[in-house]
């Protein structure tokens, strides 16, 4: 068997190409993985809509209803950063279920990858920074509620702090949040994760990888997780317009290899999500997002 991959064709929908958010990257990522032979009929799992009661484990029921019924205020939509549409609604109520399915597959097979996810700016009762529902927090709460695990680590390497995840889970001792992010980037007001690793603007590969490794070592020691949810954001890339760091493609690959191998060495299942990336060249961006999946596929093959 090849590595389990989770995706849905509704992740990309007709969207204004002038918008800063690269909505086409999800379908481009799927196509790239299919052409490279990593994605095939037998290892693609397609998630459906998340149940409202599962969403409500991490989100305010009224906020869920207001978003789903297009009742958000104009200021709430501005904070969301995306125009409301049926396409946005469809993808937003599928993607959290995709990360949950990925985590369930990781518990069964050791590693699994979601070809979306990482919407870590979504808060309990509002959307922010292109994030509607927080798939990481929803998945953590659902796994714990279902008693699939007793301890979870969310290891977030997106260039932006996972502020929504930290705030939603701040009173959950069983869900440990670690965010490795650029200290002078969005959001302006940072939350308090269980462990925050602040990266200086213009940081390059060597210093960054040392910080990631040190943060991961400490997070694993403190959390003793039964599963890791890994946000492999590629907006750390040196040419990403929203990144402010100087991390090379080789640095991203080394980071992902390091995280995945460390989890495998300790026998900890890991579920990956793609996180942020905002390159205007969406084909190049999709190939960058594929790095964590390529590394996961190599490790999966080595372990099986």
C-alpha cells in the first residue's frame, strides 16, 4: 500500500485569480502528486461534510450558523479575508473532516497526509486570515472526545503563529500547541501557545532548522503525544510574499524530513496538513506543498 492521502475536488473552486489567496493550489497539488505517482486510486480518501456537532467541539454554534447561512457582518467578512460564496462554504465544511480523517488514518497506518488544512487563524467565534474553521483544533477535540488518544501535539511550522489554535485549546491540557513562527509577522497580537518558538525576520536555513529541531524536542518531551498533527506551512520560503524568512526549498525539505523522522523514531503517528503558502505562481507553490508529502511517502515506504 502507498501512503494514505486525503483530498476532495471541492477544495479548489472558481475563484478570483487576482485575490491574494491561491485557491487553485489544492487541485494543482493533487494533480502534481497524481502525475508523480504518489497519488493513485487506492490511496486517496475523500472526506465528506463535517457534522455540525463535531465543528461545535471547537467553534461557537451561532458562528457556525452565521457562516453557513451567509449571515456574517461586513466587518467579520473583512477579517475573514475571503468573499463568502457557496464554493467557500462547501470547502470549509469538508476540510476539517479531511484533517480528522487524516488523523484517524495516521493512527491506523503511522503516517497520513491531508492535501489541505492548517487553518490555524480561525478562532472559536470568528474567522481570520483566510481561515474559517480551525481543522487542527476540531481534530484534536474530536480525537479526545472519541477517546482515540489521550494526548496530542499540534506542531505548527507555518510562518504565522497558530493563534486561533492556541486560544481555542488553551484550557485543554491533553492538547499541546507548539508554534514555530516569524516573530514579526501576522497576527500582530500573538496568542500564548503551550510553546512558542519565535523566529527572527530574514532567518536562514541553519538557524531555522536548529530552532525547529530544538522546539520539536522540547514539545515532544513536554507533551508525550500519542499523535502529532503537523502543519507544514511553506510560507517560510524565501520568496513567499507573506513570509519574511529566507528559507530555501532544501531547508523546507530538511525541516519536513526532520519532523517526520523524529516522530517515526519515537513510534508516534503523524498526520500532516499543508498550511500556508502564497506564491503567485500556483504551480510552483503546489510543488512546494508537495515536499512534506514526498518525504512522508518515502518514510512510509521505508517503514512498510
